[in-house]
C-alpha cells in the first residue's frame, strides 16, 4: 500500500507545504502544477525518514473507519468458544463481503461487509449489520471456518495457531500475499464547467484527533524545512 500511495500522498503534502512557504493560497491551476511536479519528483518510500507520515495516515484513516463502524446499522458482537477454533493472521483483521469474498482491494468497506477480528483462538469480535448475532453467544465451527479462511486470504506471511490446536480442515494458505492494484490518480484544472481538482486531505473533524495530527504536522514541517523540500515544486 505504501509503495502505491506514497507518491500521491507526498504530492498532496507538497501542495499544503507550498502554500505555507509562499504565504498565500494557490490558485487551482497552481495547486495542480505543484501537485504534478511533486508527483513526478517523488522519491521512493524507502528513503523517506518522515516516520510520522504513517502516524498521520493512521489518524486520518482511523476517523474514516470509526465513522463507518459507528453507524446505527452496525453493531459489535463478541463470540466465544470453549475450545480453540481460530487461527490468527498477521494482518490482524479480516473483511468479509456480503457475497462471501475476502478481497483486499476496493471497495473494501462496503455497507454489508463484516469485519472479523480474531482476538484469541477462542474469541471472535465481529462488526456486522446482521441482527441474528448475539453478544457473547457461542462461536460456531462454521463461523470460525469463515474467519480462518479470511485470515488465510489476508495474511502477508503467516497465520498462527496454538500448538495444541489441530490445523483447521480444508484451510489452505495462498501461494502469494494479497496483491493490491496501483491506484489511478486523476486531476484536472477548472475548465469553466467543472471545478478543479483540489489535492488535499479531507479535514479531520474530531477535535482530539485534529490536535494530535497538528502536532505531528508541525513537527515534520519544521524538519522538512531543514532537511528537504517535498517534491521541490517550482515557484508558482
């Protein structure tokens, strides 16, 4: 994900950094100019020392996911088993779509999807829109098999089981980790009929999260001025 998304994220932050540097808002055309210049000049993600970028992305992502999981249509249930039934994948969570697939590519958070979180070999936490699940009900072998299949589909390198637990029947690990397609980034200038694309992160609404995000942003902005200029955009 980082390899695919780093260049547009780098370019988006370069636009905000450029406006701060020049001390004035940029026009839509100038924003696109800076964005594309930074996109073309983006370094590989492996050389970036800005470790706070992952934290900022996690904060923004947390707000979006929390709003999705907090809707009135969804509820959390915790299912328990008296014996170990679950394997735990290195991805931590599993998203199971309504059609029974476990695809890791968009659309990921569809309205009817279930979020399966194996907390231990005997505890499964679920976020679901289905009403027949009851909190702290018994974890069935059928549902455990679905969670285990998802853990195998979503794992990057391995899944884990208790030594005392037999390997689940018919569970197979794929030959390779999930493949994420490179996203397509589209941007356009204002043509009079359609507004210009404005490359920027959505505003964080939660005041506590916004305060944390601003602390990370201020720190890295100061460091960027000392070490490097994101994308080195040309003077508008």
